[in-house]
């Protein structure tokens, strides 16, 4: 699933290419919006909220918000009018056309149109956004520690605690903090420093299409542990381990170094 910085860049792209323009045509390829036509309305802006995208639109019949979520496979792409799409047409879920651009949302996990005043219904549950204007470190810490016995990996992925961390950043943050992913969040030695590092990672990566937590942008050198199972740890050469963790039905692949992140031991590095 895309991380918060990926969604932030998608919002920036849509905002840059569509804002202030009148929609010449729209094509919603989801059953609940199949007959909806926003032609004539004006795109005001697109913002990200954690992993959610909110495209705000003003029309003669009121103010609307197009709420989309990339989920696992989704992506927004913007083309020149009439340009050839680089993904199959059958994957398109939304098409927004203006005189200067054609924005296509492919394989989107959520597509819904709601009155502007109801935005809170879809994003009001989210915790402080690591890349948002509402970022509040103290509130994020408070929410994370609300259930001190919860495994750190689960707490970091819970978007109602803080918004923007996905599986990759969770694994990398646990490693760089020297904490086993299953450590109870209340036992993490310096949770504040971990949260600050999370913000730093997303801030550093939000302006570049290639994510890296090591500082090295080469293909096989960008991550400390994520998707490096069985390969040697960059610090101690112990093989990286991977296991499925999390609540039943929502398990995620979790990566860690058994030497640098021993179970039952927490220390910030």
C-alpha cells in the first residue's frame, strides 16, 4: 500500500495540473457514480490527508469533494488532452478532463463523491498527519500510548494514531530505532524520537519519486530491512527475518534483524 509521501505527491500533481480549471467532462467508472457528470464545475484544489486524497470541486449545484484512496494498486496519472494512457483503460476508475489536462485514476480502492461539509465522515477519524498542516507531535504520542500493550508495528500502521505510515516505513522505523516490531508501544525507550524520525523520513522522501531510508538511491541499497528477507543486515550481517504479523485478516509482512532488534529489547540507535 502506498505510503503517505506517495499520496502527498499524487495530491501535488493533481493540484498543480487541475486547480483553477473548469471540467469539460468527467467519467466515473464505478457503479454508484456511473451517471454523475461534473462538466462545468471548477476544480479548486487537491489535498492529501494521510493516505486519502480530497479533490475539492465547486459547481452550480454546490461544493463537492471527490474522495479517493489508492489502496494497494491505485495511482493517479495526468496526461495531455488526448494523450495515450500508460495503463489499461479497463483499470480506469475516474477520468477528469479540462482544456489542459486529462487526469486518470487507475485501480483506485475508494472513489466517492460527497458534499464538502461531509469530508469529516471519511477523514475525521485520522490521527495527526505527518505531512499535513495539522501535524501535532504531542497528540500523536498521546494516541500511540493510548494502548501501551499494543505491538509497535500495529500501532504505527493504525491511521487513527498518526496518519501516513505504511508497511515499509513501519519496518524501517523499527529497525532504525533498534526495536523489535512486536515490542509493546509502551515499552519503546524513546517513542518521541521514533515519531520525529518518522516525520523526517516522510519529509525527505515527499519531493522525490524514489523512496530511501538509508540515503542511498541505488535500486538495492535504498532500504535497511524492508523486502530484504534472508539477505544480510547492513549493520551486523545477520540474515533479515520476515513474518506475517497483525490482527487476523489484516496481517502484514514484517521485516526485522534478529540481532539488531532482539525480541524483548528496545533501544534507540
